[in-house]
C-alpha cells in the first residue's frame, strides 16, 4: 500500500492507495487553525502519524506527497509559495517523511499530482498528453506530456494561471499583470457578475439564475467562457494534447460551461489540433491529488 498525502494551504488529506489507483482509506485534517503558528510541515507529520496509527496491520511501501507551492521534484523541497503560507518555503517534504516513517518518499506539486491522478485512474486514463486547467479561486494547471508529468528544469512548470492574457490587465497576486487567472478563475466570473448586477453572487447562484434566464448573467458567463477559451486555444497550440481536462467544482456545469467551451475551443484552434481533441471535466475531485501522489511514488521508485 502507498501512503499518500495531499497538502493544501488549509487542510491536509491522507489516503492509502493500491497500485491500481484505488483509495482504501482517507481522511482530512485542518492545518491552518492556529494561522500557521505551528509550521505546516510539523502539523502534517503529526497528523500523518495519527492517521497511520489506525492501520498498524498494513505495511507501507512508500509515501507519495502532493503539496501546494512550487516543489522541486528532485529534492522534494518547497522552493516557492508566493508568500502565501508562512514558513512553508524551504520545507523538506521528502527528507522529513523518510526520516519519520523509514520508507522512501517523493513529492510533487498538487496541480501536477492532480493531472497525473486523472491520467492514472480518472477521466484521462490511458491518455499520454493531457493539459489540465483547474478553475477555482485562482487557476491551477498541470501537464502530462508523453505519459509523464512535465516539471521543466526545476519541477515547477505548469503555472497555467500565470501567462499573460491581456497585457494591460489588472495586477495579479504573482506580481505581473493581466494573467490568465484574473480572467478564467471563478473569482473573475463573480467580479464580472457583480459589475452587471451590483450584487455579490456565489458561483452556484450565478449559474442558477443564468439557467432561469437572467440575460445579464448569461452574457457575463459568455464573456468569461470566451476568455477561458482564448487561453485554452493557446495551450492546445503549444502542447497538442489529446485531452484538455477542466477541474474545479464549476466544471460540473455541462450545459452552461463545458458544452459552449468545448464548442468554442474546437472551432478556434487550427483544424489539425482539433482532430480527436477531447475537452472534458476532471472526475476525481478531491481525491485527484492523493491518487496522483501515489502514482508519482510508483514512477519515481523505478528510477
Ligand atoms: Zn499572475
């Protein structure tokens, strides 16, 4: 059994995963309750011991770690966080996990883990070239190319939320301007809808009212999808994927998001790129990071 962790900024998930990508047990714990007074890694290690304590009859072959931030996959160290989580940068995930549990451990960024999980046991099973874009408060991304997660020189590639869509756009959390995330995130949709209605609506409310025929919201959604599609078109031209996966809760909106998005991208990309291209919703949800982390362990242990 592979012990898999998915470390986020507010919670950590633990699971036991077999070599076919099935999760047998899982749990989630808050890690931000004291505003990071206890360093995130200390909390994770403590909770990991507690979780595993309940499975003393199961032998652990190794640990796969999916984690927020920029993770150097060669060393299993957090090398960047954009300052979001105090004390997280510099955390040696691989080394600490190996010291505490006495088995090999490997770490990967959570967005790359999610797309790897989807390719292993989710919607992109069997695909070798997949671009995943997760639409949430921000925009996350991950790449599997030629069957392997693509990490670039330091293992931190795939920041798909932070390429410039409009050079004159608003300032982004990364310090640049007009990043894709500022237009394609659900935060961007909520902002657009506030501009036309004067109200702050949740994503769910926006889609509910649009479905009831609110034309202002339908137009706002249309503009949002247009921006998402622009970015995806560029990504398709760069990577020539077999599948573009859309993650995030909003991807459940088939009629109001996925269908028009699919239509737009398939008609905008150069014809050869559209042949066989699938644009689908990710299906593993909150389990994607854990399953991807288990797969990452299986990939790395062979090296
Ligand atoms: Zn940015």
